[in-house]
C-alpha cells in the first residue's frame, strides 16, 4: 500500500500553494516530493506556476534618510526652566539613590543617517572632541546609569527609563557614549535575513519573563513570555503568563490575533509540546486543539525542523529584545502591573523604533501589513478537552468524574 500524507500535511501544502509558493520552495519546506505536491494542488484547484511565469518584484525603494538616535523617537518632554522633572519611579531602586542632580538641556544639530543602531560602538570617543569645559548631559545621572549597567542592561534600555521616569532631556547617543566610557565596546554579530510578504507569516515562541509576585503564595515566581512577531513589519505582541498548557498556548494566540486585528496565514513555531505532539523531519503531528484553533482563524502551522532554530529568528529576536531592554533586572508586584509596564514600553518604544534590518519604523510598516491580515471570525473558538481513554468493562469511559457510554464491543479499546 502506498504512503498517504496526513490531512494536516495536505492542508499545509494547499495553503502554501495558495500563497503562490513554487513547487521547489514547498518541497524544501515540507520535505515532500514536487510530483506529490503538484498532484494535491491540482486536486484542490490551485494554479501551479510553470517555470518562466513568475512575476518579478518591483524595484527596491530608495533609502530614506532617517535619524535612528534618540531625537527621532523620544516623546516630548515639558520644559521646566532647565530642571528635569523627577517623576516618582514606579519601580523604585532598593538603593534609594539620592544623586539625581540637575541637568541642563543642550541643543544638538540634526544628525543624518546613523547605522549603529545600538549594536556596537565606533571605538572613538566623541566626548574628547568637545571643548574642555563642557560636561556630559548624563553626568548628573551617573549613579543611575551605573546601576543599570550593573544589572546588565543596555544603553537604550537605560535611556528609555531615564526619559520615562526622570525626565531626562538628553538623547540616546549621549547615554550611549557615556555607557561606552563606563563599560567598553561590544562586537556585532552577523545574522541572516528572511524576507516575507505582508500578512503571510508570523512566528511564535516562549521565553523567560520577569520575576512577579504570585498572589496565593506571596512569593516571586519566574513568568513565561509569549511573543508573536509578524514576518514583514516585525510588529510583536508580547504577553506574560505564569503557567502554560495547550489551552493557555491557544488562548494566547487568540489574544495576540485580537491585538493585531487579524491573523497571519502561516505560523512558524518550535517543536514545543503545546503545539507539536510528535516532532518529525518530514511529517510532524500537531496538537489537535492547537490545529483546530488555527483552522478557526484560517491559519496553518509550520513547525520548524529539528535543529533549525534560525528559521524563526525574528521571534527569537523579539523575545531577546524584551528580555534585555524593558524586563532586564525588573521585579513586579502583580502580573497586571508587569503586563501594563510591558504594554507601555511596546507602544512608546518598540513600535516607534527604526528597525535595524528594514531601516523603517515598525508602526509604519505594520500600518501597511494590517490590511493584508486575515479577518477575525465573528465568534471565538469553542474549546474542548482532548485526551485518550480506555473503555471500561461497563462499556463507559470516564472524563472528570463523568461517565459516557460507547457502542457494544468497544471494551478494552482505546478511544480519543
């Protein structure tokens, strides 16, 4: 008897074919022969593009001169006669720092294109080119910056906290140079770039979140950080939770879809138990509940191959960005407070930043991608419980202290 593909693999092939993927690309992704893929696509009525008919993409857009430092993205700060506005810090430091001196606002000329994006430093200290009598704008905040560096926070995270909590009038480049003098340089790393069409792909993953006090035990516990990142715009939705299960994993997807206002057509995920029951190079077995939730929203899951973490590098970067920038060294008294802090950072900083790969603002690219997302259904998904039971001698199976009868002759058989 010939091998027959599972229904999940068939739906995955048909979905990729409807997106306009070539037979060669679908073969490399699903590990199924092109002849088999062609037969299933013809059976589903999907047009197959022969060689030579592919449309060439339009010319690349010209580079837009942007300023990627602090002056382009920081919110407006009310002037107060040269004195910074020391707002109460929602996350107070245990050291009770008292050296929060005054800082004078220094006007700076507009900067052209800067390609550093916080990855590394130039190796030259611009402070040495200033006049001898000029002092850094960061000098009154030296102790706060030192405290942030001691917690292994990067310069951008420290600058964002200074602007939000202390009314810092200076720019990101000032904090970056000051942190360079205190800590030293960092070596950038090369990364591969995967290009996707708007609304086509999203990547999901878990990461470790901050320490949050749990109500029943009044003890600090490590949370889990759920992230969904769109492949085109790099718009990310980050949610915190204490526990994880198949239903919680699916509910986090629904919350992310509602925040985005739509769903991508493909979701790339790791081989975690909540989404994939049996990892396999050729034909992975998806969790039935997770598969049905995605089908309710019109999406298809695409598990990564084993030992291929670079396939979902965009969501890995989103998780690392949140861990290193807003959540590094932070503790919260409740999960609601932690989520509110993360949402505020997402709106004020993550969405307004100039992305290092696309060289464009994340919010502007998401405005282009949002109309291409799949529309959300009218009703949410109705959850059910999935499990395996053995039929008892009385012809019934037990589910949460409730007994359900089955047809005669099923005694001793396993049912799902």
